[in-house]
C-alpha cells in the first residue's frame, strides 16, 4: 500500500504535488496536513482519493503533537493482526530471554522488517522465517 504524506496540502505547491502524485503514481492513501481543513477536504473531493485530513499548524508544538499523535495511532494492518501477534509471541517464548525479536514497518521501504537475535544463526533464520510465513499467510505481502 502506498501512502503519501503531504504538508501544506491546502494550496500552492502542496496541493499541486498531491495532484501530480495521484496522476503519476495512483497513491492508495494520502495524508493531507495543513492549517486550512476546508481546502484539504476540497482537494480530497477533487481528486476522489482516500485521504486523512489533519488540520495542524506545523510551526507550533501543538500542531506537531497533533500530527505525531495521528501517526502513532495509524498502525499497519500487519501490526494489529492477531495471528501475527500470536506468531510473534511463540517466537519470543522460544527465545526465552536469550535474544529478542522485533517486527516493524520500514520507514524507507514498503516492507515489514522482521529482526531476530537468538543464540545461533540457524535459530534466527528459523524464527524470522516462521513470522514471515505467518505474515504471508495472512495476506500482508504483495507477492
């Protein structure tokens, strides 16, 4: 799923950037962030896109907090999938304090990162493979 976060989306370069991205890339979801909610809603309707509209002034700490809070609440489906969580818990139990496991969305690529530390490389590969397989089974991969 492709997501574009555009600040200053209520006009000028920001709104034009949204138009161009939508035309060229067909973004799945936009996040429009600016002070003028009415203009962002108009842009969303003009483009006919799925868009989260956040009215915030990013020159203030309150505006930054508002966006940060919205980002924290928006977790990818894989992170909320109960079967994936169970798979993660099983691996954590197997590791039993002799390593760790981390599952997170990449900030730079459209992937979920599965990172495992365990007593041996073979165990790392086995445990990471188990979690990755569950993610695939649940339909969270594009392959």
